[in-house]
């Protein structure tokens, strides 16, 4: 019997997960994102970070009755609403129902400090 595998399986059972709303992602992560923890989603422009976050929030707001907040640093609120509408999501309606709040901020490169390597 492989004791290392038993320990890993035991550890995985203890970590509560929350569905991302993205079936393929939930499958490869054995249930979704760690519950009650921060998760950093990073990648190059166009990698799908915004849509990943939006799908997670929309799933929570519509299926689990859990409100969410989306903070954007590069896109405006109208642009976000237009982009997600292309996938059939009515972000404006969810915002009016106070199920999702969108905060679009602009930070200039002079205001940023990079610490460490990502």
C-alpha cells in the first residue's frame, strides 16, 4: 500500500472546494477552488482571466444566491458588460439586483510597484 498516496488522498478530502461554475476546471481540480481562500488567476492578455472570474461570480450569484464583487483595472464597466453579454450573461441585470457589484478602476503605471516575481 502506498502510504504517500493515502496521505495525499486524506489531505484532499479535508480541503473543502467550491464549484467555479466551469465544469472542465472543476473536474481537473477535483471540485473547484479552495473554499474560504484567495485564488490568484494569472496569465497573459487574452488568456481568459476576466471571463473565468465572471463565470465564477455569475454562477455564485445565480445558482448559489451568493453575491460577488468584480474589480477591474483595465476594462471599463460598460466594456465588461458588453463582453459578458456575448456569452449570454446579463451583468447589468445582476448589478441592478445587487447580486454582483462591478468596480472599474484606473491605475497608472506610475502608481504601481512591482515586488517579487510572478
